[in-house]
C-alpha cells in the first residue's frame, strides 16, 4: 500500500483516538465520524492535485515537461503521444494523488499529534506525541515527497525512449 493509503489510515486512527479518549461520542458513531477528516483530506487532494504537483514537485516536473516539449515539439504532447506514454502520464497522476495524501497526512499528524496527546495525557503524552510526529513526518511526508520527485524526474523517460526509436 502506498504512503497515501497509510496516511489516510493514520489520519483516521488519529481522529478515532481523539474521539475515543475525549469520550465525545459512542464508539460506533466515533468510528463513522472519524472517517470525516481522512475523507476531507482525500477530497482536497483530489480537488487540488495539479496545484500540489506544482508545489511539491514543481522543479522536477517542469524539467520533465520541458524535456517532453523539446522532444515532441508540440504544445499538446499528451494527446499526440503513443498510448503507452499516455498511460505513463496517467499513472504518474494516480501515484501523485497517493503521495500528496501521504505528505499532507504526515504534516497534519505532526502538527496535531503532540498538542492533542499533551492535552489528553500531559507531559508523557507530549513526548510521545513528538515522537509520533517525527515518525509521521519521516514515514509519510519525507518518503512520499522523495518518491513524488523521483516520479516527476522520470516522467520524460518514456518520451525519450519512444522518440529515440523513431
């Protein structure tokens, strides 16, 4: 499962833990309500996917786009490309969605986890929350950011291979 899936699960579990430890509702209702933040996060990533691509992988993505335009010599390089190349671009968009969810999940947890753990468990919770925040940033955000930039760098490779053989 990609970091995006783990990120959504982590946000869900965090939300459920807050609802549970604060006794905000019944356990069954808490399970349903806890899904709202994860679903909202995924909706926002879906809505702003292209802007997030520019934000997180803008430099690498711009380099790949310039390489593609140099190779194809056309403004609409996606529609003029072969089906295999179009599939590669579509796969990048799908994987980018998951990586955006992973990045934002890790950052969200890093901000919220220490404060909510402190409010619930005191200083022991604060230190545990800080440890969890470091794990969330490293395991979700940093790894997803690196993978997203690697994918953006490699986006022009199918174009190079396809147009070299012609």
